[in-house]
């Protein structure tokens, strides 16, 4: 399935949204990011561990991601 994102975004502003259409926060949890990308939280954390995406913030077990940076790392483009 195609990730949920805003269709009118510019190439510099890809906006990932949850299943209810709400924009993800600037520091999204793995669960929020997983919902928007339609994968599991485990997949998000595996991608971060493997270097495919980077966490914006990590303190112990607390991990947050910048959705725009993740979209860019995954090659998601605004359509």
C-alpha cells in the first residue's frame, strides 16, 4: 500500500498523516510513524537500527522521529 501523505505538498514539505488524516507531530513516536507508513512499530525500529532511517531524538527507550526526514530517507515524494 502507498503511504498516507498530503498530495499538495511540495518536494520540500512531505506531510505524513495518520489514518484519520491528521498530520503527524514534528517528533512522532514509532507507533505514529508506523501507522502513517502502514508498517509495524517493530519495522520502524529495525529501520532505525539498520541505518535506513534516523531517529531525531533518543533517550534510553524513548525514540522519536521527524516524519519529513523519514519520508525523505525512504524516498517518498509528494504527488
